[in-house]
C-alpha cells in the first residue's frame, strides 16, 4: 500500500537531548533519569513520541516499557550509540580490532531483538567515530570492507527490523567515513541488504553542502530513505537548531518533496540541542514552527508548482511562493 501523501508525520524527540549535553567548552542541562526524560517528553506540546537511546535508556527494560505504555508514547526508533566514552575510541564498525567489531555486532544484534520484542520498526545509527582526522590514517578500502561485514551481520539478524545509517560530514572525526547521501547510498548498495538504509538528517545534509530535497530524492529513488531527523544550521557546523530558523527555503523544499517521494505518515525525529533553555519549551516551539511550515507547504498548489518547476523559470517560481507567505 502506498503512503497517503496527505497523512501528517508524527513528531518525536531523541531522549538524549533532555539530559546532560556537553561540547569542548560548555555543559548544558543536568543529567536526568529515563523516568524524568520521558515525563518531560510526554508533556512537550505537539509531541507524539520518543526516539530512545541505547544503551543509556535500556538499563531497566521493564521500567522503560512501563513508562512508554503508561505515558502513551509512540517510539519512532532506537538510536544505537556506537560511539561511547571509553569504548570503540578508534571506530566500531571499522575498528582494526576483530574483537571490537564482533562486540559491536553482538551488541547491536541484541538491540535488534529488543526492538522486535517492543514492536519498534527501526534502529538508527550515526557512526560518527568511524572516520579519520589525518590523511594516511585510514585504509579506506579495508574500512569499507569491515563496515560491510559488520552492518551485513546486523542486518541479516532480523530482516524485519530496518537498520538506518545516519551520515554526517564530520565530528568528532575531521572526516566521517559515511559523510554524504551519495557515498552512504553507494556503500549500502554494495552490502545488498534490503533492510539497510539511510537516516536523512536535514542538518547533516546542509552541513555536507547538499540540497536536502535532492538528497531525499536520490535516497527514495533507491528505496533507501528509511527515516528523517529535522534540525537546522548555517552549513558551517552542525548547530542542531530548530528546522527552518536559518535555512527556511531549503526546509520548505524538503517538506514539500517528502510526500511525493513516499515519505508520509511516518516519523520526523527532532535532533535539537536546547542548550541552557527549558527543553520542553524549545522542542514545543520547534514543533509549532515545523507545523507552521507544513501548513505553508499545504497552501502550495502542487500542480501549479510542479508546472513552474518544469518550466525552470526560478524567479517566477519564487514570486509565486512568496505570494503565499
């Protein structure tokens, strides 16, 4: 059954952003328990659910399940953290250590079983620490071979659970191995697992110098657009701001493109750092901003706009779009 392009997407919050956050210079928020985090998620205006973080949120699985049920929260995905303090510091999926690669396979397979048990359809993973800082630091061909072996081993464990690779150009490595939509898609196609696809993070696409709507079209054409994160930045760094506050038109184009690409009635997970502000308010405001952008997109005459795009007369097209604001 094809998705209904008019069905609204649901909004979820990555639970990690409701706890302590730190960068090289500052610390934000306080450490909070999963009980505190999910109660905050539940009272965030406009929120439909959570993207749970593994392993932090799963220390007491019985409690976690009870909280999700009692608070009537949907779960959009489980975020598998393959970069962890004191573990896999030289990469996980691509580690030169066979023991470390097997450890990440075993850990993620266990998570696949948990996802199946809880009825959660996807696991998302941003392999940030798999990459290099220097030239001549990484044997790229061997790294892709290792990554193909490890991701294939996890994907084959349960083909009903989707495994989503979230690409990003850099951080904490100067260059992440999975840095662009095209490069990640090319890698996934070499693996050949039907349930291995991509998480398209709007801000990561912007930081990679991509047009997010174009990246979405490429991934959807290959049947690999599995999940979406929303945020914003200026292209210089992944600032994790609310979507549309800087790159408004690119966010609108992205939201306009997704239903036509078959991404409708699914989840938008928001990847936003609230810094020193109340996370409940920051995310509530971000949801309201995004619903406003969706309402603007809904005013577009799709037949008229598609015709203008085919004519490739951009000033006429932009004039039409501005007339609707």
